[in-house]
């Protein structure tokens, strides 16, 4: 007699590796730079809104996410039926693949990119089509377009690309979309959109308005500092948003998360001032790295990428010795989040002491 067996694809799902927290060190303040978290604590108004919502934890959340949908619709000038919420933008990625892919269908995306992509695709029984990024960490959109076949159902464009950092431009995205068949869904993953400072940036919501096969996914985890509450959203044509809602987990976004997200949108000017400070720190780090001889890919998120190759594990160990924990991808490189000023100083020190040349 055999025991119950999961689908064959389940055993092939790669593990998601979360950023490690730092261990306490006597006489040394340690910093977690491994998860691209916002280092600033939540604003008082956001805490108060979340606390009020927590006082009703004996009640189910609003399954319709009514108030948050209305706030987002007003913020982006879209209809509420063009929105879908989930527990972080990563959940939306899972739901999109689940909703649009049959077993054996193909999902095209750059690699290395967000490590949840192969997990979501494999879990759905679909096929991963990974297109290597260019040497400078950018998407190779020509190669991605060439990789689309009759079996392709979804294409992921991560911009800024996690973990390498560069963003695609709107001109590049428009050219790419012109080559994508209309029946293929293009997911513009904009988890770090608030940190982008470049000419011709992608305008995700406007792109959605112009195409029937494009969806933009965003999150409150990064710029808005709500990583612990897990709330993300998609802006999409109504049929796509409806499909996303259909496969969503009932009551997935808690009342506390909904309340905190609404309060964060209302406090957006203050929160975006913090984003500006993080961007300024990012630019300081990038310039200082260049001063010690290390050129990193164009950093448009709240992190920088060290292409350490076979020395990645050693780099992570050297970082740990300085009291900062980074996110290594063995054989490729390490992603290092922009954090507190002292933590960022140690990133610069790491680049000098480890002697990692570009």
C-alpha cells in the first residue's frame, strides 16, 4: 500500500531562501541588509491605524478590501475592478501563473531575477524559460522576445530587477511589448518602483491602460515599510484583475494590513521623503564604491549588486565579519540592501577590504 503522493512537480520546487537576520555581536551593532527592508520604523499614524484594527482581531477582515480598493483607485485613477490585492506582490505572481498557465505552459523571465519566479512556475506545473541577463545586469529583452513560443503564456519583467538592480526604460518596454503576442500576459513587476531615478522610467499604470495583456504588480513592503504585514496589489485590465481575485485566498489580506496600507497611502508625502533619503544613501554608496574601484550595475532599487561570482560565499563571510548580513547567491553574487547610514558605511568598507574589483 502506497502513501499519498504530491504532484510530481512539487518535489522539483526550489526552496525560497529568505534573508538571514544578523546574530548579536558583543560590542558591535549588527545590521540586516539581506531582505531589502525599509530601515525606518513605521510612522505613528500608521501604527495607530494598525493598532485600532488589531483591536478587532476577533472579526474576519473585509474580504472585499473595500476601503483599500477605493483608496488605491483614487490614488492611481483606475476603477476598483482593475485592482487585485494579495499577501504581498509575490502572492500575485503565484496567482497569475495559477490563473493563466496550464501544466506544461511556458513562463519567460530574466535570470538571475526574483527567486520566487521559478517557485511559482514549478508549483503550477508550468515550465521555466530563463533568459540570462546581460553582463551589466539588465534584461535582455531581445532574447526574451525570441524565447516566446506557442507554449508561452506569461512573461515576467522585473523592473528594477531584483537582485541585480537595473530597470528597463519605457521605450525598451514599449518595443518589447510590440513583439509580444496579444494572448501572452506580460507582468511588469514593480516592487521597487518608488526608488527609480532615471530618464524614461517605466510608467506601469499608463502601460496597463494602453494594453489588454499587461499587469503591473506593486507592494507596500518596500517603500511603505509594511513588509511584516504582507500586502501587495496589481493594476490590470478588468478581466485579468477578475481572474486574480478569483484565485485569491479568501480573507488573505488582514484587517491590520488593510488599515496600515490605507494609512500609509494617506501619509505618502512623509513616507516618500524617507525614500528620497534612501535613494541619496544609495547614490552615496554607489559613488563610494566607484571611488575604491568597484563599479556595480545601475542600482535603481533599494539595494546594490556585487557580482562576486565564485567568491560570493567568501564575500558574505567578509560582510558578516563587519557586522552586516547580505543575501548571497552562490556562484553569481550578493545583493546588499541600503540600510542605516552606519550599515551603508560598512558596505563601502567591505568593497575596500574584500578587494572585489569590477
